[in-house]
């Protein structure tokens, strides 16, 4: 995996802040109860502090390192030739977008997002483009502002669509299904799709099948990705 030069922030900062805050609070309770270390209150607080602290550390590993390893593996599986036009739905600060762009020669990677900072710390189009320039792939990248449920692209535009931990942020299953349908709409016949997400992936797979997608597969991504075994990859191909 190439060394990253950009700054990609933290995914879902409110969740990380919450876990860290609980760990600190429970540590404080445990210290306050230290005069009677065998007391149930001490054991409960100490246990919660350890569990939340470990979850926060796992969370940090996943968002700062693990997801990059997993997406390199996912992109290896897509076997890009270098000439593809690729869309990253919910691109955030460009972790997957720039990883795709590094594999392109004559192709182009396009990222689309609505830039909510609660989904990723410091999320903005300017931050993404700063990372694109830092990675040396500005000649192969474009960034757009747009809603995944109403993508600002014509039908049959992209050879590949990817999305990382983004579609679940849409409120309601109807909205999430609409985003998946939009991904299929902008894919060329024979185009491929790869969505990694923490929930609603069975909905994504059902939606893809209902739209006529072929080779629809769901599989766990493993402990390195955020939330470990809860993360699932859905891949599919648009019928030719």
C-alpha cells in the first residue's frame, strides 16, 4: 500500500467522541471508587472504561489505517485497467477517491458528497481537493457537490461505482434504496459496483437484484475495517 500524504480525518466523529468520553467518565468513577477496589461499583466502572477504551482504539485504527488496507484489497478485486471512469459516492475527504485515482492512467475518478462534518471530521470539497493535490492525482480527479439520491450525472456515465461507509447516513430505507438505484442508473451496462457499509447492506443487495444486477454478492470485511465484522461489502454488475 502506498504511503498516504493526505489528511483524511476521522469517520463519524460524534461516535468516536462518545466512546472516548464514556471511557474517560468511567475511568473517573473507577478512580473515585478506588478506596474499595473490590466494590461492585468499582468493578463495573473499571470494566466499562476498559471496554469503551478498547472500542475507541479499535475505532481509531479502523478509520485511520484499517479502512485503507481493506480498500486496497477491494480495489485489487476490481482489477482496474487504468482507463475507467469511476464514481465514489459519499467520497468525504477522498480516502477511497485518491486510492482509485492512483490506479488510473487515462481514466478519471469523480467524487460526490454533501460535505457533512458529522459524517467525517473537517469534511469539505476544499479538504478533499487538498488531499487530491497532496497525493499527486489532481489530473485524474473531479469533485462534485450532490445528493446520492439524486446524482448530478447522466445515465450510463461510469464504468465503476464505489462507496465507503456513506449510504447508511441517508435517513430511511427508501432513501438508501434510492441511492443504490442512482448508482445503477449512472453505471454503464457491464459496469461494476462495490459498496462497503455498516448496515442496510441486505437492502442494497435486494435493491440491486430487483434492478436486474447480476453477480450480487455480500461478504464480511473483517476486523481491520471499522466496526470489524459488522462491516459488509456488496458487489454487483450491471446487466449488459
